[in-house]
C-alpha cells in the first residue's frame, strides 16, 4: 500500500470535520474552503503532499484557535 493510499483512507474523518466547520473556513477566505474541499473530495487530482498539508492544517485548526 502506497503512502497516498494510506492517506486517502483517512480522508472521510477529516471531510466530516471540515463539513461541520465550513462556515468558519469561509469566514477566513472562501478560497481556503474551496481548496480544502477540492483536495478532500477529489484526492486523485492532487499529490500526497497537498493532501497531507490539508490534513495537517485541519488538525491544527481544530486544536488551536485561528485569529482573523
């Protein structure tokens, strides 16, 4: 199993978290929520490092507050 396949298996839990907080990400910048949604909804079109970056961003944004 490749790294990308392992990462893609983790996507559903982050997609659920993202969908719950979509208004928060839209308040920061709509492009941010569009980019996150595109990465998580269509992982075949993105490389593993983009997906890992999005997952890391979501983990950190759930852990720490983001001042706008």
